[in-house]
C-alpha cells in the first residue's frame, strides 16, 4: 500500500472515530509513532485512547444485528457494557456518501452495528445472571427465567431439603414450576402463586403436606395428584422414581446418600434434572428403582447397586461438580455459581448441571469450560452476588464460552486505540469479509491504527 493510501485511510478513520478535542492529542502521538517506528507504536498501543463505546454520531446505528449490504471490519470494546459484557462494533458498508470507516474499497459506512454480549452470530452462548444469594429470591428468579409466561403444571413439595431435591428432577421432567411450602395447610401466598402462574394441574410431593391442600386447590379448579405418600424420604424417593419411570423412559437414575451434604445434594438434584431422570435417596430406593444408577459421592460399595451402575466422586465440592458435569452429554447449558453460595438447591431447579467456582475467579471451573465446544450454542446461568466473578474473570468466561481470543482484549472504558480487530477465526463465517470472499492467508497484526486489513 502506498504512502498516499495510508494517509487517506488515516484521514478517513480520524473523521469517523475521533472527536475534535482529541484530534491534537492524537496527532502528537502519531508524530511520536512515525519518529519511533513500530516499537514506539507498540508501546503507545496500551495507553492510546479514543471513542469506541458508541458510534461518533456521524453514522447512524443499524436497526438490528444484520447488515443488509456489505459487512466491514469489526472489533471489540471493553468497559462499555453493564456487567463486563463485551461490546462488538461493526461497520455496515454500502456505496454511499459517508465516512469510509472500516469498509472495503468502493464502499463507505452505511450504519454501525453494536451489541453488548447479545450478537447472535458471535455471542452463541449468552450469560444469564441470577443475581442473588438469598434462597427465596433465587427461587423466584429461577421461576421467572424458566417460566416467564406461567406454568400449566406445578410441583408442590414440602420444604425439607431432601424432599425438595427429589421433587426438583420430577419438575424438570414434567416441564413444571417447582413450588414449596412449610408443613401445614396451603399457604395463602402459595395459593396465590399457583393461581398467578395459571396452573391447572398440581403434583404434590411429601406426606407432610396435609389432604386439606388437595381440597383447597380442587376448590380453585386445579387437578391435584399425589406423587409418593411415604413418610420416610428414601421410600418416598423410590415411589417418585417408580411413578416417573412408569410414564417417562430413562436409561438410569441418580442416587445420593441420606446424609449427603447440602452441596452434594444440590449437585445430584441438578444433574438428575438435566438428565431428565429420577433422584433416589438411600440404598432402599436404589434397589426399588430397578435401573442402573449413577451414584453421587456414594460411600456404598457398587455391589449394593444394580448392575451397570457407576459412582461419581471428587475430593472437593468443585471437583465433584466437575466430575458430575463431565459425566453427562457435552456441557452446553450449565449454572456457574460460587461454591459458598447458600442457594445451590434453589439453582438446581434451572434443570442444568451445577459448576462451582472459587470466590471471584473461575478456579477449577475453567477446566470444565475448556472441555466444551465454543462453536455449539449454549447458555450459562451466572449465579450469586457474594463471591461472583470479578470483571477480568467474567470476560474470561465469555471468552471460554464463545471462543474469543482473550489475549486480544485490552483497553478500558473510554479507550479504543488500538481497536480490537475481528478475530481471525470468525472471518470465514462472513462476519468481517464482504460476500463470499475467502479469508486472507494470514492473520493481520494488531496495529496502533487498529486495522484488520
């Protein structure tokens, strides 16, 4: 490329991206860069600033994510979106009279595409926040996520943790919202919630919920069915499993010990819900189920289980969660939550495996994420407030989910030189190359001017 061409591109880029007040400062840096060569340019790249969090006002925003004309180069900006989300910015190009931007020859900027972690062509695996450490609030948020329009069926269970764990995968298989209440007559708040969700059918789990509940719900025109009537939780779980397996096929069931820790119980309930099978508690229920078993952190010998059964274990809760998540199909949908969260069982109702992480960082969860295929769409539910990921680790999570080269991310809010060129691996998809043109033979260097080609 000739010097004249370079100067022309600099002028066009400046007109589109740099405000008047920043122009003199930029020119000073350009002078230093020209005098110092590529070495000085690399040093300045970490401290240069420009406006990239939004379009300059010269070109309008595109109405949606799709460019109806020719796609120009794209880049990422950090520090521009709430919650640490990456902003992707692209020039949509056409033969119009406007600034040139990052458009191929013969075209200029028609409009600017922007998105905060929601571009469906690139953000294949979005992150949904469940921002609470409170059990009641988490339960409500999970219901809102799973059933924003209500639920025709509700699984109502008593508040005992073991019974709730047994009821969680049942609700997942039925596609039903999970609601619990304390022992006693039907609570007015629960009655109102069931009515507000528009439920016409309720499955009741737990003998501690009296028959008066069935009568009250029946008076509201709701069809009520009892699933399991035993007072002992291990026997109850066997009854629930037999009811479920008689109606829905499953290759195996998931088991957990009666004295399992609350973390282990939540991991097992979430895994059973994601596998759409029953969770049974204790040896009696395992044998009653008459299915091969995946035992979670079991201390029993395998000879006590049905032939073909397996055991999953881990020396720490994080490693146990990792082993359980790896035992299922490729991990595409999951809940990432601090190990110390007090709402793990409530999160199990999302119906996806739990992946535990360290306070503020991914910890051993990063190894779990590394095994998933970033080219396959998925979803991460990021739960908790206390101990949740810091911003750098949240960006790392997005990188792991979507296959970004996290080493390309640099700069903070208000900065933008160098802009972050479209990752090379995305170009064959047509996100940054016009038409059906093949990608260039080699990845471009990341220059101070931020051009990708």
